[in-house]
C-alpha cells in the first residue's frame, strides 16, 4: 500500500495521519485530484477504524415533511411548491395530521422522528410549537430531530424574536436535535447561482452557533454533484471544521448526492458510486473533529452505502419511512424503506458491526455482532417453529 500511496501522491497525507497532524487545504485538493480512489479509501478507513473500529451506527427512524410550500426557489430542488401556486401540489400538514402520520407506526420501535420542510412564510410561530408538541405527545419515547438552519431562521422571523429566545421554547416543546440540511455549498458563487433567496453562508453559521449555544446538537451537510468545484468543497469542509472547533455541536457529517431529476438542472448527470465514495472518504479525512460520517443510503443506493463503510463512513442512517425530499434509487424504483433486518444484513455482509443508536448517538443496547448467516439461519428456524405451531 505504501507504493500505491506514493503513486497517488498521498504519502505525505499518510504521514500526517500517522503523526496525528491535521490535514490542510492542499491535502484536500490532493485527495480530490488523485485518480487512486482506493488509496483515498484506505486512508479514510484508517481514520474511521481509529474512531469507531468496526462499529456502524443505524437508527429506526421516520421522516415527516410538514409542508412542501417554499419561497426560496432553489434550482436544485424538486420538492417545493411555490406559495400561492394554483396547481394543487402544495400542502401543509396540521399538527394533528403530522401526529397521525407518526401514529401509523405505533407498533414499531421508532427512535428518531426527522422533520424538515419548505420555507412557508404563512406559518405562524405557534404552528411550530404545536407541531413539536403533537408529535412528541404521540411518540414520547422517540427523539425529534427537526428544522434545518434555514427553517430556524424563518421560525425566528415568524416569531419576531431572536433565536436565542425561541430555541429554549422549541427545545421544551420536544426538539432534541437539528439536521444539517440547507448548508448546500459554502460558496458565494454557488449561492448566487443556485439558491440566492436562501440564507447566505454567514447566516447559516450564525444560526448553527445559536443552536449549539442552546445545547441543541446538529448535523452538517454538503450538497455535491451540481456546479460546485473541488476547491469549493474543500473550503466548505474546512469552514465547518472551524465551526466545530468553536462550538463542538456537530454530531455527524452527511454528504448529500445531488439528484437532478425534476429540477432546473436536469442537464447534469447523476453522481456515480465512484464520486460518492470519494466524497465520503475525503469528509472523513478532513473533518477530524466530527464524531461520525454518514453514508445516506437513500441518496447513494444501499450497495454504495455498504462500500462506504470501508471508505470512512461509520453511520448508514436508518429505516427511513416516508422520505419525500429526494432519492437516488433509480428511475424504476421508489423504494424508501429498509426494515431493521435488511439494515443489519447490509452492515454485517461487509464485515462491520451493527450498533443501534438514537438521534443523539446514544447506543440502544449492546452491539449486534452476529453474522448475516447466523441471523438468516435464526429467522429460518423461527419460521419453522411458527409453522409447526400453526400446524
């Protein structure tokens, strides 16, 4: 491997990692430019195993998108309906309707309820409090991870009060953590071209600081595969690394693969598995202060997510019931749910150890170390037992 690292121009990066030194901008550019993806993956796996060993985290989760009405008109978005649109595609869930969606899964051990949506200027501040309370009352045992930094800026605008005042109220209503969406790419050029109506880069950082100061942890993201450049991606990663140094509020980094379907950027190709693995690996290498890096299977396919567990990722997300924002499972498949056994199979099939978590990365019970074959045999024996009983 040392020869391969030398051919890839990454022997210096390797030496830094072994010495515990932080990688810099030039190192990030080398990681993007080298054609030797396996060498990048090898380095990322060193860091991954140093932090997590063979452990791979997963969660039993449910997604609720409470409205698709949005006034930001991002060119990369296929989810939103414009305010005052007359095509009938826009919707707003009442708090009771959102709670009813959650109640449909009463028989399942949901640990995390993930709620994000469009920026709907007509929703009052009390709506968000009522939404949290209704969902929390329906599933008091589950943690609510809700509201991107963009949504929180709108919620503060609706309340006509500073974020520092309303965040404790949201927390008291049931908010446990925030997702990382809305960051896109921290580039003025990309912001102006693709999402100029959305909170700018500094604004996102200001909201994230307030969230972390309020004791609410969050994730961070990068949307890649559109018009961004390699140097913009490296700068994005280094910016959030600096913010993590400051606040220590990020739990996980989530690279998000752009899907051009039904957007204003349909001329762009879908990201490849090769590119997805590189993004995950580089994130793990540059974000030395982030506890976790996620391979979000619904956006990169389960098969690529499996590979990513050897390219730096130590989290594969979860069961993901009812995801509306986007998907990357191909034009003929809209499957957006994996049951727990399927998740366990994905993890153990590639030699990793499944660890169930909640929204805050608290471990739920002991890690599942048994092999895929033993679990398959166990399910077969259980089925035989049921058949015998029924007979």
